[in-house]
C-alpha cells in the first residue's frame, strides 16, 4: 500500500483493517478496526481529517478528500461503492453509498438507506441533484 505522510502527520491504520497494496492513503487519515480499503482507492487528507469507522468498506477507485473547513467522516458499517467520491462530508453509521455516487459538503444521515447511483449530493443534507 502507498502510505504517505504530509509533514509530520501520517495515516493511522488499525491493525485489524485491510488496505490493498494499490490503495493510496495520504496525510491525516484514520482507518478503523476491521475496515477495508480496496484497489486504487485514494484517501487524501491534506487540509483536514478523513476518518473511516469500524467495519466500513471503501471499494475500488473511490476518492475521499476533505476541505480546509470540513473533514470527511465515514461512520461504522458503511459501504462506499466503486468510484464513490466524498469531499468534506459525513456519512453516518450503516449508511451505504452506491457506486459512482458523490457527496460534497453535506451530511448523509438516512440510516440504512443509500444514494442512487450517479446522483450528486451537494451543499445541503439529502439534497440530490442530477
């Protein structure tokens, strides 16, 4: 796996988590227990925190970023589908994100529900736009 520090801040990976050798973690990233980060996923925390909770899965080619104002927080028991894009947002516990969905600067809190594939969720909680 490619794990890079930014300055003196290094990614922190729980020993029970799995990070695929082709995944990239940069900066202030935390990966919780029993979570998995799959091939070509990129978690780049250069301006704030990215936290992946316990038993969550970040699938192939997902991109997680943060903003200087907002961290990106993924709760426990969350599945982020292939090609998912998160930036400066919170995905609460047990809330899956479907493949190719995008969430920026908002909170997705509908426990147990999921965003439709290819929908972009931006700026306001639960405000979907095409």
